[in-house]
């Protein structure tokens, strides 16, 4: 089983689009938007396509073929 990679934030929440840009797995905000619209990710086990989805500490994010992530407090 793959381990979750912790991604620290220093605010109450982070929008999904900003979270994905912070990971540097896609080259631009436009690519993040297109990826979310076309493929989407799993947030806490539920499909999500909104880049504005608020992620809070302990939320889990699964990005297909990229990895598993968990939001953590800094």
C-alpha cells in the first residue's frame, strides 16, 4: 500500500487548484484546470472536479498515476 505524502499548509484551507499547483505535477494553472475538468481527483474518497474545492488539514487527495497526498498543518 502506498504511503500518503504530507503537504503542509499555513492557512485554514487551500483550494484544490492551488494545492495541485503547489505539488508541481502539472506545468500551469491552465493544465490543472483542464486536468480537473477532464479527469478529476479523489478527495476523501469522493470524485472532485472543482478547483475551488476547499481542502482542510487531514483531507486526503488521490491523483491518478501521480500519488496520494494528505493536507497537514504546518
